[in-house]
C-alpha cells in the first residue's frame, strides 16, 4: 500500500549558481495519475545539460531564452536530472504498457525530476524497458548521449548513405562515445577526433582512424567526409568545409538545434546494447549524497563518456 504522505530524498537546485547550491531534501513522494507509472529510481546521469541548467551556463540571447524556459531567477522545476533507470513500483489505472516490477529506463527532457528516489511519468512519454543485460547504472548512462547521437546522425542522413565516411569531432564525451558506436552500427568508416588522453577509449569504441587534436591539425588531413558531427561544440562548419565531400553535411550539438527525445530512440539503444553493438561508457559513479562532487567533475568538461548518480538507498 502506497502512503500518500510518504517522502523521498531528492537533489534540489534552489537557485542558479555553482555546484554548491545543490542540496538534498525530503520531498513528497509522487503518486501516479491514471496514465502514469511510478518508478523507484535506481540511477540517473549527471550530464552537461544538468550543469548547464544549474549554472545557467549559456551566452547572450540564449540566457534570456533559458530563463524564460527554465525559470527567471531560479529553476521553476528545482529537481534536476533528465535520465533515469529503475523499477516500476505502481501503475495508474489506465496504464497498459507497464506492470509493477518492470525494469525501465527513460528521459524527461525539460521536465527533469530524475535526481530523486521516485518519479511519476506518463507511460506515453520517453520510457521503455531497459536493456535486459544492462545494469541500472549502464541504462541510466545511455539516453543522454545516445539519443543526441541518433538524432544528429540521422539528420545527417547516415541511414541513406552507402559506406558513409564520418568524422566525430569530440569522440570521448557522452555524445561522442555514443556517436562513434552508433555510426559504426550504420556501417560507417569512423574517424574519431579526441585528445591523447582519449586515444585508447576511442580505439576501444571501434573508431577506424583517430586524430589527436593536441598533436595534429585536423584540417590538414586528406580524407573527405559525408558527415562531420561536432559532438562537443568546439569547431565550426567554416573550419570543416575543406573536409566535407560536395554533398557532405556538417552538424553540431551547439546552437539552437535541440535533439528530440523519443521512446523509439530508447528502443533502438536497447536493441544495440542487447546485441552488443553499444557499450555504456561510464567514467565515474557517485552516490546521491555526493551530487556536488559529480557536478564539479562534469563542469570540468573533461569527463569520458558519462557520470552516473546512484539514488539514495541503492
Ligand atoms: N543540441 C542538443 O540537443 C544537445 C544534446 C546533448 C548535448 N549537447 C551539447 O553537446 C556538448 C557535448 O555534450 P557531452 O555531454 O557529450 O559533453 P562531455 O561529455 O562533457 O564532453 C567531454 C569530452 O569532450 C572532450 N573534449 C573537450 N574539449 C575538446 C575539444 N576541444 N576537442 C575534442 N574533444 C574535446 C573531453 O576530452 P579531452 O579533455 O580529453 O579533450 C571529454 O572527454 C555540450 O556542449 C552539450 O551542451 C547538445
């Protein structure tokens, strides 16, 4: 029996600022509406989106846009976190896709709320069964970079190109590690650009060639690409123009193009994970109590793959 006045622990961001603004509070445990699933969350990720919201880290006009979308002086939704994995604890009367005990994972986008012991989410939103062979930590690490990589690679037309030549600029972050592996799944010949620190990781992901940005000028390579995906927002179309084939496409995670989040993407990620075409790259795992440390680490911009947050009691 679920007590309606029960509480849960959650990470709360009461104002924009450095990692230290974050605190852990007892909040009311949600109870699901008739179309919703109550998930006992086990893991989440702390990603670049979270730290960007916490610190309101955007430039110029985007700062105003972000304040309008997220809250003017403080986040309107104070519980951060956009990915989750966990176990269905309760379902609303109208729910048909899930039952109590299902192991699920998903993403909540701008609704956030995943850095909490429980979340209630409509079954029609971005939630599905987690990969059967994935740990909860691995499942929580998949949606952020994975969905972004699928969105941009498909936008670049990767499904329609025969033997695509793909450059992943920034291959060792959350988006980059997913993009290398997903591009390989589409039959691409993948060149990964990373630092010397990321060389072994990029090799392990299956990159065919590697450019070390701290040792060579990538604009001088002779290869031509069908798709260049800037997965860290550190280059530009202008800088990459000479590396594109005549019909080649340049895509970037930086700017106004926001990757969509879809249950279909999660199902595709699950298929790739279960068939061992995709690994969840996890750099560090922090308990919820160390969320400030997790944010400090993500703030460095140097993480490899993903940072995972384990919910209290797991
Ligand atoms: N548009 C969208 O919908 C969307 C969605 C998701 C993310 N994003 C954006 O995408 C960007 C990347 O996100 P993420 O979570 O994947 O980042 P991340 O995990 O924090 O990326 C960190 C990685 O980038 C590498 N890196 C840092 N500087 C680099 C450089 N100059 N060249 C190449 N690699 C470099 C780092 O390795 P080294 O230190 O070894 O270089 C590190 O491994 C963020 O700006 C995020 O806001 C946009």
